[in-house]
C-alpha cells in the first residue's frame, strides 16, 4: 500500500500546487493487482505528455525553463512539418497550454491471426479490426523564471492505455486501474539556483528511449520493440540542471521499472546527461537501476543503459538508439538475463504536408525476460505521413508498412488457425499494413 499512498499523495499534490501556482503567478497591480499482469502475459505472450522522448535531446539548447522532455516551438514545427517562421508567430512561452487528441487505426495483418493480436506487444497490438488506440486531453503550464511553478495534468483512455505500464513478472500497483488513465501528471518548480534547477514530481515522461507512448508525437505510427519494453512514463521525482550551455544533467528516483507495477517497495534510480555536440547533433546517455523482483538484494537489481544520438536539419532527421539491460533472476540457479535493442529511424520532410520515415530495428531477448520468449526480432517500418493543419486543429494521416521477423525458441507471431484447441499457431514473419488517423487540438491562454 506504500506505493499506492505515494501515488495518491502525488496526484493530490498536483491540484494543491496548481492552485498555489495560479495564486502566486497573479500579475501585480501595476500590471490491477495480479489480474492485469496475467492478462498481459496471456494476451501478448500467447498462452508483457503528451510529448515524445525524442525531443528530450533538446534540453541542451539553453531552454532551462522547460523540462527536458518537452518540445520547443521550433522542434514542434519541424516534427509537424510547419515552418519555423510560422511557429515563430506563436507566443514564445504561453502561460497555460491545453488540448487533446484522438488516435484511431486499422492494422491489417496478412497472417490474419484468429485472436487478432500482435504477439508480445504492449501498444497497437490489436489487428484486423478498427481500434481507438488512444484518446487524451491535457492542461499544462511550464515553469519559467517569470512564473516558477509549473504543472501538467493528462487524462487518457483507449486500447494503448490498457497494459503499457504493467509488468508480466510482477503484481500490479494498487489503484493502477485508474492510474493508467493518467498520462504526464505532475508539478514542477524552477528554483533560482545558479542557472536554474528544475524539480519535477508526479507522473512524467520517461527519460529512457526515443519514442513516446503517443503515436502523434512519433514519426512512425507503431512503436519499436525497444520502446514497448522500456518505460513510457515514470512516477517519482526528478531534478535537471544546465551544467553548461551544451550539457544538461538530470537525476531521478522512481517507484520502479514499470510505474504501474508493484514488484517491491524499493525505488529505482537513474541519471541522464544530454549534450549538444553541434547545432545539428545531440547526444543523450541515460542509466536506470533498481530491483524489479520481490528479492531486492543488490545482486538481483536490474540495470539498463540507453544511448541516443540524433542529427537533424530542417528536412532530414537521423537518429540511432541502443540500449542494453541485464538482471540476475531470483530463481533456481540464479540465471542472468540479458537483452539488447537498436534502431535507426530516418525521417524526411518533403513539404509542409508530406513526410516519410524508415525505421530498421533489432531486439534480442536472449533469455525471454522481457518479451516472454527467447527470440531475436528484426523489423523494418516504413511510414508515409500527410499532415493537415486547420486553425488550432491538425489531422495526421499515416500509411505504414511493417515487417517483423522473429527467430528463436518460442519466438514467432500468431497466424490463422489453431494447432490445438485454444492454441493459436505461430509463424516467424508478420507483415502489417496500417492506416492511422490522428486528430489533435492544441491551444493556450493567459489568465
């Protein structure tokens, strides 16, 4: 119950500090427990902010007033195919931002599995039927030197909110059935210390990985394997400080590897260094460590290292991400599990409305600790996007092809037909043709 009380106190603190912040910022008169874990294992294994993590690299660009995982206006313009001049017409730092989105798709699986599942996945895992993958709404205020308190509150629902933050090897956090409907929901404070120390507490976007839980913030519709098996969100506290104009350091303490899991009562910790190498190149190194088993001895801790390099211009973006994780399993023989992941997304902007992305990737789960099965998955995703802005709303239409190939003991993807009563057959290769439609609305106001 300790973690549940902490989560409840965090959410209550959001409302308290939000009210306090609004009062302080007034202008002067002169101006599931185990059930969901079993469901995840069964459905995905066959018997695992509205802001993307990719823009976290921009934390080294001197925007100390913004948390590291938020996009600047120029970044948002580049990702949404809007010119920087057009973005510059918007207020540089709106006092309050609010908006929402609806994300729906149809994933055509050429294997036509009888259970309609993309095996071993936690997002966009329903195939051969139209799905509302995610819908959400948010209210956000960034901390700044002129208004030091910040907050964000996000409500979400849909297929992608069902299992993304749970663990297949640990029980669920008490209250997780309603906590899963909260996206980034936190309070922040920009302390007048040196160049500005930003402290954030609550549920916030993960510092691990390049991709966001929300498809609208990514270049592809479906997420890579490495994203589904690392945290999309974290629950705890973090502190970021711009050490130099090019280097930003962050430390964080969170309730665990998965923010909706209750593996034990010992928190996990980590840190990140984000470095702006040149005007076009950024580098981010992140580590996460802590126990994710009931045995919390140091020898059984999980360690994860994530490295991201990004190079981008106005028209082209190339990124490379690699992560490696390991932990000794508290089981007979105490075997050590090891997994690795790499991706190389390349994004081209053809015009204001059109863009394309190619993303090759590989995921190696040597011992089946994360995916549930010993396998090596190689995949390639190709996405064509058409972007339709209209006033404060935007429609994003994506046509995507994805091919995944899984080799190894227990690997493979569901196919049509059963090999035994209640047992769906497997095949090593899967081809998906995806049509995704995302509608967004974003605005701001100053009280």
